[in-house]
């Protein structure tokens, strides 16, 4: 297995200018036997007002649409003590005296080792010098990625519709976001290649993509499209940033056949892994993919732990930035998250993810059933998602009774649907809120994701119980009927 390519020429001026923190380097000697460490402002663990943290966790399974409740017969206790000697070595706990101290920027060793093994099981990277470091979730990972590779005035490729907060982060840093056309199934490789083949001047540093359960469209890039996009990245020498918080929320294709729904279940770990679309990381031979992962959508957003996987020389630049920004994820979070994962083991964590797959499949099915039942077919179209938390519904703006009166302004139709939805008691997000705006060189017209006369709205099936989800979609369907005079 060969090493990754040298891609250091893609680093930003800021990243190239960063030097190792000598204080952080000195901290590596902290705790070394026989060494009196007087080199840093590290308070004695004796003064930490936490002697033990305890969490009751269930077996990794689900019952009636929720995580299996913790009972006397279904309970594992995570107990992490302050001192190393108080913890059972077999649990590989991160003792509080260590996690509550100024910690390892890369992440606590036990947690990082678990994530390395997990990455090998799921993605099996194809070059030798890959690694990962922890982050404070994908929002921070994305901000650090922009700072590590982009200087003000640089360009990046983004999906035509993308997570609005991610776009705003780039905009505030003076980074030009170039939209790449999409359809209902994600990025269009042929459109990307056409754009890049015609490009003049300094090329974009990378492609930023939420390629599985895309936010906002709910689309999922096929393996074939990912392979084609990776070849374009090789041809034009840019990185691929795969932002993948929804990767493990992949599902079976939607069907209304109840017997098919009952029969389609993923039970074994091998079935689960094979059922997932291959990641960009899994096909990367150059080390030009940086993968952003997070526990936010599979454990809890408030944990604020994510991780960045890529080639070691590029990750080293992230570490230099993290040393003087986040330092490391929160210590209590690392101890508790590591404690849960170690007690579940790799096998138990996969069981948990398999359970999530089944639950989100059920939620998606309920949402799509409700859309089919309550939304007027005369003006509505949609493609059921196969991953993530979101779905989109398209509406034909030309059939709105005021379309001509409003000078065929689809934005006015979109806003009218939005306001009518709120009036009827349901809020879904207009697609225009996620529109990427940027300028390629030379300028190219980006065809819309769908027909120019259509608007779309993003909904989620993750945020409310199933009965409320159905009621909400019934109200939104009524809003569409009222607005279109149906």
C-alpha cells in the first residue's frame, strides 16, 4: 500500500505559516515518570471537583421507535473515576484526572484508537499514511478546513443547494462558493467536468459535498457518481471534503408494499456495511479526501465530538490550528463517549447503527406516505430519500393562480406557500434559503436542480414523533391546496 500524494500546495497561506506550539510540545512530557513538570499552568487534579461521572446506558437496541429503555435487566453502567488506578483497565477508560486537564489536541488516545478501528472496518482506506484527529463536531471541522486550505479570494466547489450555515462560513472568510448543478440524485459529474474543463486561472481548492442524505435536498450520491467525481478531482488536482454526519442514516428504497417493508431488514454487520454506498474515503488512493464525521446525528448533538480523517501531513496542519483554537473536545464528553463506545465495543456500536437505520427507514416511510396522501398530486412531485433526515417536495409554480399576475416570479410563489404553511400550522423551509451563489471563471450559467418553474421545500422526519409528523404534513398539504386553489 503506497503513501498519499504530496498535496501541500493546496494549503492556505495561514496553514503554511503555522508552526508547532512549543508549549504543546512540552506538554507531551506531562506525567512522565521521574520528571518534575513545572512547565505549564496545569492545576492539580486534586482540585477538580469531579471524583466520578456515571451514566446508565442501554444495550444498543431499539423498542417502539426509541432507544431501548434502561432497566435493571437492560443496563450498562459507565463509571469513570478521577484516578487511573480506580478504573478497570479492561474498560479502556479515560480517567478524569487526564480528560479534565489540558488534553491531547488530537483527542484522547483510547477514543482515537476506537475511531481508527471503526474507520478501518467501514472504509478501509487505500493508502498507508492515513489517520484521524478529533474535532468539536462537523461545524468546527468545516471552519478549520476552510482556514487550512483557503485564503480570502480563493474559490471552492459546492453543491447547487447546500447547508446555509456552511455557505455563510465560507462567505464570511471571503471564499467564493461555485455552485455545481444537481438533480434529484445529487451532484452531476458531467456538469462538474464541463465547468472545470473550461476554468481559467487558479482552480478551486476543493469540492465541499454533503453527499449522503444531502442537506437540504435529501439526495444521496451513487457509487458511480462518486467514482466519476473522484476522477475529476484527480484530473484537476483539487481535494474532496465529504461532510458526512448522515452517512449511517442510510435506508432501504421507499416502497408502499407492506410485505416488502417487513421483509427488507439488515441484520448482520456484513449486510449493514455492504448496504451502504461507498464513501469517497474508501476510494481515495491519493489522500485527496478529507472526511468529516460526527456523533451528532447518531448519538447526540450536544456531545460536540467529531473527527477528521485524511492523510497525516494535512492533518498535522489541522493540529497546529487546533492547538491555538479549540485545544481539544471537552474532557467530560471524551470520557463519557469513550466509556460508552468501549463498553458497547465495535460490534455493539454497529448494532446501534443498524437500529438507527431501521428507525429512520420507518420515519421516512411515514413521511412519504403522508406526502402521498395529503399533498395535491396536480402540483406536487418528490423523490423519496434513501439517507439522512430530510426530504424535499417540489411544487409547480406555473399552476399557482397568481403566477402570471406576479410576473412569473417563482420567489413570490415560494414565499406564499411558506406563509400559508405557517398559517395552517406547519413550517417547512423554502429551498431558496439553501441556494449557493458564486461566480465561476469564466462565468457559466448553472441550470437549476429542477425545472425553473418549480420551487421546493425541505422537511425533516427526525424532529417530532410520528403522529405529530403526520399531522404536520396534513397541515402543509392543506396549505398547498389553499394556496393553489385546489
